[in-house]
């Protein structure tokens, strides 16, 4: 059985991915790390250690000591926060990835790596509807530039050193367990919490802002599917386009109102509007479908029901 390391286990993706990985590989085989404490089920359900991926010496010791075979590197500064501290965000996003790629190159036991990219690798000159896998990429954010550079490094380490690194360009991710922090697509999580807590929400994107979004269970399924796919089936070593539902804040608002009729929304776009306006409306993920069979199962209606129910339970307990 492989030993798996998850970096960023306290985060929006990590806190849900770990639960699924433990079901597959067994709790003792999933080694979780972060620079902050994760939710209690992650802490108590298997090994957890505070570890900073920027510390390359500690990182390599951890990997050798625990005989790690697969690494999921999920730690990153998201798009909105990165604009506030550009040089710092660039350093964190790039150096952490380089540390992981170097370890994978040096340590033979490390067989596979997962590193997330994003729709942020695209920019205002990219075709916005059904954005193809191969297209113009002129991102205007630090986050997007770091993800695009990261994709090129992943492809480079695969071609030059045979490092089996796999990646997805996630759309906005919607989840109820752990809230994201500092992203442009975060409104699509906040809106559910505020609908329940306050019955009203002030949205930092305009009402008609279309972005592709994916419900977390679909994102986790796609991630594990990609990691379990036969190496020979994978034709993309930068990062696979991954589609989702194309939705606007107004559509989410209307869907929530079917459950909470009094829910009101006010629009007050901030600096993140320009970021959102530079990203695709929808993404063509045909290559992921053909290579390893990705499929999305949740639409806005189904997702909204689950989000409201789960957040209500969480806030009650
Ligand atoms: N969800 C991310 C963000 O908004 C994009 O990958 O920053």
C-alpha cells in the first residue's frame, strides 16, 4: 500500500480529500501536514504534523522518514490575497512547488505528485466560452502567473526527469466543510453561509459575472481518478482543463431563494471583479474525458440543496 502525503490538509480541498484518501489507502497510510491545525476529524483520524513546505530540509526528512510514495501539494496563496502581497505570494506558490518537484526528482520512492492549477492561468485574451486546453494564456494576476509558470515546471520535470506529476486546472470550488480564503470564487461559498446566518449577502462580484464552478465531491472524485489513472493514458503533463457548471451570483441567489424566500443580495464589486472578468465562462475538458474519464454529477439545484442542509447542520452543532 502506498504512503500518501497531503500538504495543506487544513485547507478547503485538503480537509475533504484526506477523508477520501484514508478510505482508499487506510488511515495509517495518509500523512497529513499543514502550517495550521486542521479540523478535528483530520487531526484525530490519522497522522498529522505541522510542517512548512517552504522548509526543504524538514520536507525531505519527513518524506524519507515516512516512506512517502505520493504527494498532494495543495498549499497556495489564492488569487485575491496574492494581489495584496504579490512578491510574497509568488515566492510561496513557486518555491513550494519547486521544493516538491526537487524531492520527487531525488527520492526514488516518491512515485507520483498532484499539484493543482486553476482557471486563473487564462486571461482577458483567452477565448472565454468553452476555453480549449491549448490556447492563449496571458494571466493578469500574480496567482495566475504563478500557476502558469508552475504548469510549465511540471511539464519540464516530467519530460526532463520523468517525475510523474499530475495536475488539474480547477474551476471555482464550492464546499461546506472548510471555507476557502482569499479567492475570487469565494463568493460562491460565502453566499450560502450568509443566506443561513443573516438572510442577506453583500457580493463582491457583479450579478451577471459568469464563472465555471465545481462542487467539491466532483473535484475530489476527479483528483483521485486522475491520480489513479494509468500513467500511459495521460497526454497532458502541464495541467488538464476541468469543467464545471457556469453560474452567476444572480443564479445562485435565485436558487437559494427557492429554499430561503426572504434571502436578499446586494452587489458591491471590489478589485476581484477585474480578476473574474479575465477568467473563462466555461472550460472544455474533452481531453480529460477521453484520457481518464472525468465527469461531473452535480448541478446548481442539487448542490444548493446539499450546501444549505450541511451548513445548517454545521451551524447548529
Ligand atoms: N478559486 C481560486 C481563486 O479564486 C482560483 O483557482 O483564487
